[in-house]
């Protein structure tokens, strides 16, 4: 079975020692305090790139001038200005360096990126019923992309096709599916010519020149380059293979590299973004494959302490001691709140955007921070930030509602005008009605329903409006959709209302 490997852990102990000595010798690094937005001190930061002008990862703006960059095994030195030409929004990277006491700025010593898998789409992607996500296989890895949650380069959500050669970055969920944060199209499969990459555990080694990675046959010869290996492989080793795809299940290796599968046993300061798996309780779960104990952590929002579960996307900050990340902070990333609507206004200095969902109803204010990933899908402006958003733009926003009731955006995408959507916790009251007519309120926006409204339960099965209003309760996650092609706010009468998981 293929597994997620954390290449950023290679030689972490020695690298941390180097930057620790530099920080203690009067460098610009902070003194190890914890502040809102990130860790302070020297350590490891692993998460998605959310912006440039430096490099933003996990809410920290890293100065990169002079930092070593290892991107897809190509190494160079950053000049602090061209990072957006080498890296991309949505890439999952590992940065080793110092973080200042403010917790939101720092200096990178090294930046490392490697895709999780690179290869051909095995069969035509399968779209879900709501037409917001697609699933397909690359080798033995099942990849899930989101229409509005995955960053696409040289392709788009609708253009994905069988035999597309894709490079995918993202996080593995509890089922072993790769939730793609970024997908880049490298071309179309040509057997005997296309270069691919795959990771996994060596099995079935014949002692000569052939082994298996999750059912894919790997062959090597005297010209194959070995890295961090004694000239050959052994069963049970975790490796990355780069090579030429000879057939659907056979790769001729150009390079084989030994990889670690975690961040190390002891790391003074670490910030990791990823998907919660192996959840037992808040004192025992994993994020991005790293075991976490958050029994003494603070949570943002505070409700996350009791609601956190497998499948949540979070950021965890703390120190790794004897292989366990002792968390000081756990913050929700991603989120179950969503709005697709027209921009009414923005306040760049405050980092807020107001959206008009339903004509005549309350506006929804969306707050951004240094961790908010902002992308321009409409005009493909790069780099792109809140300053580029204009009144009348159509945005897809994903985030969460914090303890104070504020909508915190984790991802914003400017797009062509589409359906008006609002997903969030139901407000009760006012909620009431039947199949004939009713009213439901989400995040303070009241939405009318009538006998033409489609109602669905959490399994996407149709239900009557009467049954919906009998079932809905305060705080239930529901979504409203108003089909829209004219760039106007919704008229307030729902085309569809459904329960969400």
C-alpha cells in the first residue's frame, strides 16, 4: 500500500542544530514564545503556500533571500523575489528556519517541496452528485479534487481527463485518499517516454533489480541513481522513485531515494497543517501522519476542542518529544462554512470583505488573515490578494465560524459568476414551514422556500420540505443554492436546500 511520506524530515536534526546556533548567535530569530498566527523560535513549518511577497505558510511570512530551495529535487538559492515563479499557491512545503516573537514573520533557512504523486489519470474522473468534487486514480493513489478548493495549473476542474499526466500536492485523509490542494498538468501520457514519480514501501524485492511499490513494478539498472541508499533497496524501506512509465503498472527507475516517514523524534518547534486521522481523543490522534497529544492545547475556535474529529483539516503547533507532538495550539483550517456570492465592498486595511448573498438581506462579512489562501481563477492574476478584489466580483469563500460568530476565510477564489450558495449552521428561530412554503436562516441570512424548492438530506436523497422543517435544528449544517447566471444577488427563494455532513 502506498503511504504518505514526509520528505521534509530528511536531516532535520542537523539542520535544526545549525539554525539554532545561528539564532543564539544574535540572528533575527525570536525567542521561542508562542503568539497568535504561528510559533516563535527555530523549527519546522509544514503546510500549504498561501501567498507570496516572501512566502506565506501557516500564517507566517517567511523572508527567503538566501534560503536553499529544493523543489521537485531541483535545488537552488532563493533571491527573495522569484519564489512565486518556482513555487505555487497550494503546494505543501516544509520550511526550516526561525520564527519571530510576533508569530507571523520569520526567516527561512530552507524550503522543500515534493509532490505526493506524479503520473497519469487511470480513468475518466468521476464527479459527485453536487458537481463540486471529482475522484480519480493515479497508480494506486485515489485523488480527490474540489472545484473551488483545489488550485489548478495548466488545467482546470472541468478539463481533467484520462491519461492526463498530473503532479499532485495535498493531504491524505483517514481513508488514504489524497485530498489535492494543487494539481498541475505536465502533459499527456506517452508510454515509454513519460516521466513519473511514486512513493511507497518496498516489497517483493527479488534481490537483483526488481521490486514493488503498492502493486507497481519497479526495475532498476546500473545507471539508476540511488540517494540515501547503500546502492540497492530492502523490503520495508520507504522510497521515492522517479522513472519512465513503461506500462500502466511498470516503471523503469531513473532515481530511487530513501525517505523518512515522519518529522523526527525531537523537534523544538513545529507547525503542521494536515488532515486529522487515527483519532481516539484529543490526547491521541494524528495530523499529516504525525502523532499528536493536544490534551493541554488551546483550540481556535474554542468549540473545536469538543468537535474535532477524523477528516478535519487543522494546523497544530508545539514541540515533538519522543516522537509525539505536544500541541500548544490547534487551529481549524479549511472549514464547513461556505459562501459563493457577489462582493459588496472590502476593507483592505482591516482584511475584510462583505458579500451580498440575498437581495435585501444582511450582508455577510468575511475576515481574512495571513493564513487565508487567495487565488484568482477568473483572470489568473498572480500573485493575487485582497487588494485585487473589487466590488461586483464573484467569490467562492470557504472557512469557519469562530466562537465570536465571525466568518474566518481559509480560502478565497475569484471566479466567473456562478450559483449563489451559502453553507453554515442553521439559526433557529427563525426556521419553520412545510413543503408549500417556509423560511430557513443561515448565518443571519433568511431564505424563503416554496413548492419548487428541492430538499435533500445529508445522503443527498430527496426529502419533502415538511420533513426538512421537522428535522432541522439549531446549529445543523445546511446549504442553500440559488441558480444564478446574471451576476446578481439571490432573489431569496431557494432552488435547493440540503443538509450537509
